[in-house]
C-alpha cells in the first residue's frame, strides 16, 4: 500500500499583495477587487531571483526524513502543471538530483494531469516501488514551480498562481499516511478554454459538481462515508469554490483547510502537500484520522486521494 514517509513544504517570504502585481498580471482594478473580495485571495508568494531548482532544494532541505536515506531512493518524480517550466537546455531536476546525491535514482517529470499531477506522481511512485520487491525502497516527489510565463501567473476568473514547493517521500507499505483510495476523471472537452466562451461558462458551472463527484468516488473507494473524513486538504484555487463544493456534498466548510488560500494563492501541484504540512503543524491531524487531498488540472482532470494519518 502506498504511503507517505515524510512531507515538507517551502513558501518564500511573507507574501506579495495581489494588488501590487496588478499590471504584471494584466488585471484591471475591478478584477483585483473580485479576486480579493469574492474569491478570498489577498497575497501570493514570489521567490524573486530564485530558480526552480532553488525552490525544490528549499523544500528538500526541510524534509527531515531524507538525510541518511539517499541510497534508498529509487525514483525522483517532479510533478508539473506546465510541460515547459524553464528555458531550453536548463534541467532543474538533474541539478537537484546531483546536489542531493541522487544521481543513481531514475528521475523524470509528470505533467499529464496539470495541477492534479502531484496526486498522479504519488500514485505512480507507489506503483513503481511496489514493483521493486524492496520494502525499504523510496521515491522522492517534488511539486511546485515558478510563474515562468505571463500565462502561468493567473487563471482568469479563477485564481492567481504562486511560487512555493513541497517534497515528499513515498514508500510501499507502512502504517502512517497510507493511501486508501485514488480517483481521477478527465473531461477533454474542456481543454484550451477561451475566456468568455460558452464552453468556459459551462465549465465554471460544472466545476464544483465534477470535483464533488470525484471526491465522493474516492471516499467510496476507501470504503468510507463522507462523515468518516476528518479533513479535506484542498487545492488553493479560491475560497468561494470550496464553499460551493462543501454545500454540494453536505460537508461543513470548517472541515476544509482554507487557511493558506488567502495568503499563498495557488501553488500549482503543491497545494495538497503544503496544506498537509499546515494540518500536521497546527495539530489538525491525529493518528488514525482520514483525510482527502483534492486537485483539478486544466484540461480538465479532477482528482482526489484519501489517506489515513
């Protein structure tokens, strides 16, 4: 059974007000106010002058379970929202493996599910480890990236992207943070949506319902009822969408960890793991608690993963 052997997160600085980035993001004054007052987003993180490798290494440096176990790592996976995240010929994953002493590991990127690729990478890592036959083998998964292009800085009428990173060790087996179920659904008709189009409006309307469906499918796959869930660790797209989803599934919004969304924005694939770290550090997860990570990737992929802490 796939399990998490350690999770670390890195968020640079204390946050940059969205209003101060208005021109860079190509937003009007009215659009900034909508993000702040309606979507519940106030600040995003920026690692000015830092590279993607710097973000990944900062997260790895906080992964206290890593030192001394480097030789156990068979695979290193970088989960990306965007297929292209650095200039041509730059290879941050290779640089990170070199600096962490992981040249022996098989390293590759996963991008197929956009912002849901983090959950895909965890599932894939567990499947690969199960095939090794080595109970001590580990995989290292990285999530989070830079706002490399203007298109990667904002999703119109949804969210503002942020720079942060998370790293987790994945193992096959173990009695903590065991994955109980993973559900994912793809709706290719919503690929390459044009803002203002009828299809984009349809996607906005169906979005919370489609995410609710995949969350309920994951809960059912774990052999649980919704009441058995102690906490939902969301992707930090915005606050209002989670308020709608909570009403749809009949779960109190207080059981959705929304602490980070206003002050971090949406950190690509890293939100679930960043929120996990917050939940543990603030005492909101106890041994035996069941929790769910949820993510949506434009394109469109809806995913949910249930764990037992």
